[in-house]
């Protein structure tokens, strides 16, 4: 077998607060669909890595500045990002939704005139929210992480936020005082990203490991760990 010292080693950035994909468990360990998958894939493909949890925007900037080798962070594969980064095969389907306070009377972007909307810097959902701003006449406020953004809506400072559907649904299912009021749009998919042309071996390993994980049931086991309907 390959000795640890002989294995390729990478630095991989993640979003510190993006459950069920990336989050810090009570024991301090970073876990979630992304991070459990990465762990399984690294084992099956024989590489090691150091995980760097940070804000999503910081992770993407760190990759762009070549301070890290890769990003796994519920990161949507977009044409703009594909110009800068190489993505793995998609591993999860997403889409953007609008969420409001649990008892809010707001039911659509039409109700946001003159109100403040909370967005998370550097995300596809923020871009989507921003694209509606002119038409619906709301103000925007930016946050670095999802939890702070949600709290601004929960405590009534902001009237709504925009977030990825699987993340918002998971948070609400786990007791967050918000509700989703729009259907998912955008239909994006998540991928693991590295700098363009710079980490072919890592992307190839990731794709191989992902394929294997889908085939041998590991992928399903990891997803079910967080999203299983039967408990
Ligand atoms: N999927 C979204 C994006 O890529 C949000 C990712 C995140 O906040 N971790 O922009």
C-alpha cells in the first residue's frame, strides 16, 4: 500500500456554515454531505488533504488566489465560474428559493417593495436576489455566512433572504423559524472546483471516486446520513 508520505496532499477550502453540506459538528469535526464524500473519495483514491473552513466567498477567493487547491462548498457550477475553474462532475442538484420569517405575510418578491432583503456575498442566490431588486424595489444587505443571513430575517431586520433550496429546506426541517415561499429556480448543480488546468490529477481522482461512490452505495449512504426521510 502507498505510505502516507507518498500520497498526494492538497489544501481544500469549504464553507464553515452550510449544512447539510458543510458544518461543524458538536465534537468540532467538520462534516456534511460534501465533507463526508470528500473523505470517502480521498480514501478510495489515495490522497490526503487539509481542510480550511471559511466563508463561501473567502473560499472562492482563496481558490482564485491559488492559496488552496480546491473548494468543496455546495458550490454551484456556473458558466462564469467555469471560465476560471475546473469543476468535477456534478454531485448534487440545487436551485434558488426565497425564504421569509415563519409568520411573515410575504408570499412573493412582489411583497418586498421598500423592504430589506438579506443576501450572502458571492453566491448564486445573491445574484438571483440582486437581479430582482430593480423590478421589485427592495434594498439589499450582504452577509458572509448563511446563519447570520437567516438570523437577520428571523429577527425581522430583513424581510426575506435568498438561498439554495436543499440548504434552506434542511435548516427549516431542523427548526429554523423561516419558510420557503417560491419554487426553486436556476436548476444549478454542485461541483468540486480547482483552478483551471492546474489540478488535473485531483479532479480526475475526485471524479473517479465519485463514480465509485455512486456505484458502491457510499454516495447514497452519505446523503441518507443527512437527508434520510425515515429516522
Ligand atoms: N451554491 C451557492 C453558490 O455556489 C452557494 C454556496 C454556499 O453558500 N456555500 O453560490
